[in-house]
C-alpha cells in the first residue's frame, strides 16, 4: 500500500536515510525498531509525505506521491495519518481536537456552519475517542489532560478521519504502563479496521507485542525486515542479532 | 457660542460622582461638542490606522514566520528597527508625500485625517508586525506539524497558528494602538491640529489638544484631556482582553 523505494534524505550535508526501502500493507502493523537518532522519525515523516526524499520515491497504492500535482498530493497526504512523540494538541476541547482532521476535509461552508454551532461533532469523533477510552472527556479542554490522556487523544485525532495508513512515532515513550496498554490496544483496533500501521519505537518489547512484521533500522540503513517472530527469534543478519540480543549497544 | 462645562465628563473618567467643589475643575469649559469631537477624531484616526495596519501586518508576519528565505534575519532587523523610528521623521515623510511636490500631491491630503491615518499606519505597522512575528514564531512546531499531518492545507495550518498565537497578536494590536493614539509629533505635522470655526475638531486629537492646552498654560484642561486619553486606552485594552478570553472559552 504505502511504499518507500530507495529513499535517501540528508540534512545539512549529513545523510540521515541512505537508499532505504520499506513497505506497509493494509491491515498490518509494521514495527520499525532501532536506537535513538538513527532516522526513524525522518523515515516516518518521509512516509507521511511531509518530507520529499532527496532520492528515491514514495508511492501510495502505486501512485508516485512526489510526481503528482499539488492537489493530488494533498489528497494522497490526507490518506495518511501520523501521531507524534509529543501529543501537540491544539488549544481547544478534546472534541475540537479530534474533529480537526474531519473538519479540514470539509468544504468551507460546512466548516463555517460547524463553527457557528449549526452542526454537532460527527459520530467518528465519539467512535475514535471510544477506541482510546476518552469519550467522557470530549468537552474537556486539552490543557487539562495528563500526558498520557493527551497522547490518547492525539491517537484518536489521527484515527477519526479513517486514514489508510497510520504512522506512530514513539507513541508511548513518555507514557505509563496503563496508557501504553491503551495505545497498544488502539493499534490493534486500527489493524482490525484494515489500516496499515507503522510504529517506530526503540522499545523492542513493544514491537514484539504489537507488530506483524519488524524492520530493524541501524546506522547503515535497514538491516533486516521480516515477521516479528523471525526477527526476534532467528534473525539472519548478524548486526540485527547483536542489536536484538543487546550486544550491539548505542 | 454656548459653552459646555467639562465637569459632566468626569464621572465617566473618574468612575464616581462629580465633585463640583474641586477648585481644579471650576474653570474648565469648552465649546459645545469640542471634547467629543477630539475624542472622535482620535479614535477614528487611530482605530482606522491600526485596523489597516493589522490587515497588512498579520499576513506579512505569518508569511515571514512560515517561510525560510535568504535575508529573513535582515527583514526582521528592519521591522524591529522600525519600532524605534522617530515619529516626527515619519510625519515629515508623510507630509512630503502628500504635499504638492510629493507623489500623492494630487490627492490633496495635506492637513487631513487621511494623512494622519497614513502617518499612524506607518508608525503602528512595525510594532504590530514585530510582535505578531514573535508570537507566530513562538508557536510550538509540533502544533504546526500536527495540523499538517492531519491533512491541513497551508491556510489551515496558518489558522491554527493564528489561534495559538492570538494573545501575542492581541498584544501586538494593543501596542500598535498605544503608539498610534499617543502620538503627537507626526499627527501635528501632517494634521495641523485644526479646529473649524465652530470649534469642532477637524484634525485635532487628544494628544495635540493636550499639547496645545499645556503650551497655553491650561494645565487643568490638559490634565482632564489626559485622563480621557488614559480612559480610552484602558477601555480599548479591556475590550481586546475580553474578546481574547472569549476565544479561549470557545
């Protein structure tokens, strides 16, 4: 479904991604594991169609995103959702936040009607909040949420407009076990809805719990991609084996 | 010409009953409608200039804040320098522009409210632009990234940033209004501090009236007009703060 082929990305002369290829299909969870600073976030931003790769291509269901016109690219970008490490909620209620992705896809006449209170929040807002157990907070201001609650709302915000692909960048790195469990259940729910999910994490146990396939991203690119049990139990690449076993320390 | 005592104005200014026995106020008198007319001219000129400046400055600040281009720091330096630009020099430049020899000479704007608006526009624009730019630049990058990742267009992202930065923008507008309404030198040069034969202000503002009264030794009158000016500024501040708070609730 969403595929990056031989992408390279550099910042200030430093090569962050080098000839990297990766793909996620509908209804699967792909874990991207690797140490901090190895380029996981850059990879996800490239997959989110926010960063144009210096080299290589990104395709969504066969359409080359960066070869498309601006309007087509916006339409493609709107089929991908992303949750960041920081929740970065907007100033407003929980419902206002979760509705954002739905709102920007509507014509301006509908948006104005909603702004003046002529239209209530769509059902998808409550459904998404239900996935992360936050329906009772729909009218609460985002500033009043704990960090874990904010990240759950951030997840619901990306889920609400029913994307084809959901990209999660270290979504639980700052969360307690309870909120982490809620997010992992929500990842499972996204997979059940047929959404392709990419989870970048440095928590190998989390990747083992939630991912169908795992890509190991080390300094010199993706060393190995495969089914989760194979990557963790019987990796073929020596560097992957050392990273999984903890012998390769960063 | 009938005379109108200024004392009835004081309950509004001082927030209490009129104290006719105060020796300071006994000798104060103005032509009918005089005070109202200079308040009107002050507000008309300052609010129009600030409104026009806001319409110009906020988009410019967003454009500069959102863009990366060579010379961006230079542009910021120019804007910041403009905040300290001597107002009499602005007045002289505007007077030259609207004089018979100037590029706008055919518009016959010398000693008119329109020329005063031009002068105050030039004075109010640097603080409104600079403070708005600082407010926009201070919005968390994560909020912009989230708005874009959720499918927002450039306009959608700009609207989110505007909402997040609204207190800073309100401060910018108040700073611009403060500079405009308290201005003496430039409005004196381009406006001429003129009243009609009926005593009604044509281009006389509260500040130029205060300057005139003080120069003529009418200190009590100047003090009362100063109090009216302070009351006006406080009222405008209160209105802006009130609408800012309503924005949070919404």
